[in-house]
């Protein structure tokens, strides 16, 4: 009889593992018909939901193909780690094999991507993307997919960082023939990315024997799982090197698909005067801006005319300051959405529209010249400006009246011009410690997708707690900063903002007043005032901690710990949320803004604020009943949480 099933593991840094046993033990479970049942139960316990049928089919069909190959290769004692999550993300490798290298006798690991495909072919002569007849859109070539997983693990697992030669990656297409997938081999194969089919099962077994000895792999698995997680590289701090010098980010799964779709469109545009619109959608932390920076860096290095544009003053000015600190021409790569009103059609090759949920109906404002007030939709201007316009957006981050960037609106605008529009959805999570559970908890808490608030179930990836006063919230974050974490306090727009600072002032006005606690809003404008950073740099300058940020300075940025003050504009009453428009001091809300729009925008505002943290969030509400509700959802769970991951930066 096999040993009792080992349930999922929650590892340092929020890494998850669904199941772990030796190949021989897994083989016994397969023979008994119990493996899929164990995995299903572990998945349900880990994620709070049942796995999709496609996932269960993969366990029933692909895992046996892998394990049988291990057994026949004489590798019974190799440790099989099923559904190993990549650090700080929600992405998972199908399996990681842990053992001893047959020649070096050092730990050895093989990342395995399992595919049930019987055939696949390159997408229009682009081998990095491939087509499967049953899929509606192209997907990443499995050779490149597993290579991306390996490169990501080398970047984020401390055990592997010390011994990069210990890792290898392989895609095993156990149902495929060589003829059926021959076109995929146009992608270069190496140690981290290679492919075997069912037709070459013998060669696959030889490969496994070349990386793993017929010895117990438990100790090697322990070392991998104990490896210290290095946190993700912060977008702002590496932008300069990303754009000027070399690739700093590792793109995986759908991120890489989005990147390759754009690069493919650029090549086609050059060859045949082809124009295509690309939309990349995803929640906060799914990697939209990482894709944007990687694209801009690669295009810039290749000399391809490309620009980055947003509707966010904070994001654009920060990128100009950080990425263009030493090269003035780099600053010119970062524009605003309304910079293209009089642009010549297809004047640039690629226009990367980041934070595209902030698109507005038109680009005109009170400063616009009369001859440019054409009423032309802003999205049409942006599409016209480039041969390959790229829009990256999250519809739940629309926080101002007049913002209208949605996937559907862009598709309609493309269709109106007779243009092809490709949509790539990023379903991974790289912010909030890679916790899909936390993002879903926030969406349900605020009722954004029809969900209802539910108790927070700690997942080991993200910390969540409440405070009983703003002082308690601030003191907690101060203690986090002393431990080396970054932190910020943000709040709903429920206090008037003093925007004029006079020369006679010796301190910033303390606009955010809650009882005997008072702090200033972030500085208004582009200049540092009294030691506080300008508004665009509030989220990235360490001096920003002493001011309270609003949604307009927090949106698009991230920090380790996020302290969120919920004001009287959103309060809990008995069994539902109540939005009080009179409590909002946001000047963008006018009498013409409907109650329905204000309800949606205020909820979206708190969704943005609650999803800025990389390590954790602490919440305080000015309303007693709301505090009680939050306490009932969070308090017991937060007491049971394990220590936070290591700080990412000071």
C-alpha cells in the first residue's frame, strides 16, 4: 500500500506544491486509480474550488505518461513535485523532478511541461507561437514555455541561483508524432527548453537518465523547496537598464504570448504594410506593464520606432525620470494618450498604450487648439498613429468619470476601420505575492463581479490584517519599514486636498484628519515641497511614506506593504455596501456624474488601493460598522498566518 497522500505544501515566499512523492509511490497510486482523486482533493483544499475538468484530464492522462517513463528508465526513487508554483506568481509547472545528477552527484532538477496535443503547427511561420486546431488563439511554443519557467526559477529561487547547471527543462508531448509537431522545432532547443514526443519516448527516457541518477531524490527536493525566494524586480528600479541595455524581466506563459504577438505583428507590418491592433487584458499585477517595458526595450534596441503612452501623469513622469535619467532621448519615449491628436497616420511602427483603461472619449481639453477639437474618439487617434497599436488594460481600474478604456470599445474601434484585433488575456498574478486568492477576495469584497464578501483564507502568499485606528495602521507600517519593507498609506478621496502651498508654510497642510490623527495628502504638482516628493514620485520615493496617497498617485505602482484607509464614501450597512457620493471630495465627480457611475468608480478606486501591495495589506475604515465587518472577515485568519516573506527592498 502506498503511504498516505501528502497534502499540498505552502512554502517560503508563498510557493505552492500540490503533491509530492517518489515516482514509485505515484505509480502505485496510478495503478490503484487514486492519484487524480488525491490531486483533486488537494486542489480543492488549496484553492477553495474544484479544478477544471481539463486539469483533471491532464492528471489522468499526462502524469501517468511521465511517471511510466520514469519507472521504465529505472528512476523509481526520483521525487515528483506536481503542480509546482513559480515563486511570487500564480503560474504552475506541471511537474518538477528532483534527484541526483548521474555524473556530478549534485542535486539535479528537471522542469516538465506536459501536453496532450497530437499535433501543432507554427502560427503563420512564427514558431514561438503555435496553433492547435481545438484552440481559438495561438499559444506559446512548449519549448519556449518550459524555457521561460526555467529562467524564471533561476531568477527567483535561491537554491537554483547558486547552481544554474542543476536545472533543465523539457516539454513531453506524449500523444504527438514527430510529423505532427515538426514545425515547432524551428525554435532553438537547449538545456532549459527541449521537446520530446511519444514517438521518441525512448529518447525522452535517455534524456531523463542523463539528468537524474537511480538514487533517492528526497533530499534534493527538500533543498529546492527550502530555497529562499528572491522577490520580483520592481518595475521602476530596472526600467533604465531594461530600455537601454538588456532584458531584465523574464516573461512567462501569457506574458510571453502577448510579447510574441506584438513582435510578430511588427515583422508583418514591415514585410507587407500590414496593420493590426493588439489588446492585452489582465488584473492588477498580471504583468501588463512588464510586457510593455519588455517590448519597448526590445524595440528600442532594434531601432524600431516605438513609443509608450499612458493617461497617467504619475506613471509617465516616473518613467521619464527613472528610465531617462541619463539619456534624454529615452524620456521622449514616454507620452500621454492626448499626444497624438495631430499625428500622421502610421507615423510610428508601435505605440504601446499602457493603463489603457484610462482612455477618454476624446483627447480634447480646455487647452486644446480649436483646429484640433474634432470630436474624434481618442482610441481612433491612437489606432491611427501606429502600424501596431498595443493596448494594455484592466477594466476594474476605471476610477474617473469619462474613462472608457475597455476591450470591447477597442475591438469596435478596430472593426470600424476594418482592422484585425487580437486579444491576449493575462490570467497570472505577479502582484500581491502572486496570490490569485487575494485578488479574488478583493473583487468579491467590493462586489465588482457579482460576488459577495467572504472570509479571508490565508494562502501563504499574501498577508492581510485590519487596524482599529489610523495610528495603529501607521505604526504597523513603520515597524515593517524598520524590517526593510517598503510601505505606503493611501486613502479614499474623502478629504479636501490643499493644492496651494504658500512660501510661509513650514509644513504640509494636514488635510486627512481622523480624530486626533492627521496627515497631509501627497504633494500637488511636479515639484518637491518641504522634503516631500512631487505627486508623480510619491509611490517610488521613500519620502512619500509621510504623506497619504490617493488613487491617482497609487495607480500603476506597487510597494511591499499597503496601508489602506477606507473613508465614509463606502460603508457597510447590515448586509450590503452603501456608497455615499456626498462623502467624496474627488473634484472629477460632478453633478452630471450619475449615481451608478459614482458607485462603480468608488468601488474600483478601493480595488486599486487594495491591490498595490506585494507582501501584504492592512485596512482601516473610518466607519465603526464597516470596521466590524472587515474584522469579522479578516481578523481570525490574520492571526493564523505565517511570517511574511523576506522584504524586497528598504
